[in-house]
C-alpha cells in the first residue's frame, strides 16, 4: 500500500531483536522472518509518522478540530458525544476512539475500576546520528544483570533512537538526570557505541518515559 511504502521509505526496517550481555552472551535472538518471510518491524520518528498520517487525513473528507482538549465522552441515543474543556459538545459519532495514552484521564473518568499499575522502570531516550555504523537492521540491546539496559533502534535517515532504562522514581521532572554517570556506564557496557552515547549526552535532548500495565474491565 502507498502509505506503508512511504513509512518504510522514511523509517528504519527492523528485522529482529538482539540482546546481549556486556560479555557478549546472547539473551535474545528473535527474527520476524521466523513468523513469516516478509514480516518485519518499523522504527520511525514520531514527527515523521505524524506528518504521514496528517497528510492522509488532509486528503480525506474528515473535519479536523484543533486546540480542543477532550475531557469526557457521553452516550446519547446509543451514539458517542465528546465534550471538550470548554464544555463544547462534538458529535454524535458512531465510534469514539480514546487515544490519549497510557496515562489517559478519560479512561480514569469513564472506567474508574480499571486496573493500572505504573512499572518500576521506565527510560530516557533520544535520537542521534548513527556515527558508529551500528545499524544492522535489528533492535539491539545490551544488558548487565537485571538493572542496566541500553538499546538502539533504527529509525531511518541514518539515525538511531538510543534508550536507557531508569527507575521510574528517578524520572520525575524535578529530578536531574545523571548523564555523566550514564555515559561512563554505557561506554563500559557497549564500547562500540561510545561515540553515539557521547553525541547523545552532548546534545542533552533526552525525553523521559514511564510505562504502566492497564487492564480494562468488561465494557458490556
């Protein structure tokens, strides 16, 4: 399909997952081809994916409403009406897709009985040039025990997204990141990636990410 071809052209094809210890022992060695000869993953930057999706949206008959934070969804005569922060109502719609992420406030409002637990570990991540030529078409990881993990994801255009696992308690916005410590540990963990790590630390453009386990109750 045209959209798929555009995404592949602007992203990084991922053929499998590799994880090794600091000493080089394989922990994970998974290939998409084991499922299907043509199967693969795709690493792509969020901005690139947004542009592709928004371009398709502009060519559709859909109406785009911006600057409108949705705070609630109500049912009227079996259809969905969404309510924004100014209490303006939009709809009705046959289907409302709630896509405000793992930390969804709408989910908490509509389904307060939902089970959700924040994971003890999150990560910091950034995207840098693949200055060391480490893109092998794999999502590559290096681990040291169960408390140190670094990954490199190809995202196209000669770039890699670097991520580093961090305890969730250390990811609060007010907690400073120990990038010097990260660089020392990462360089020892993955010497071949030392230049990439140095570039990432020098740019100091890391985003913080936390994750949670969510289990929805029955809807009907």
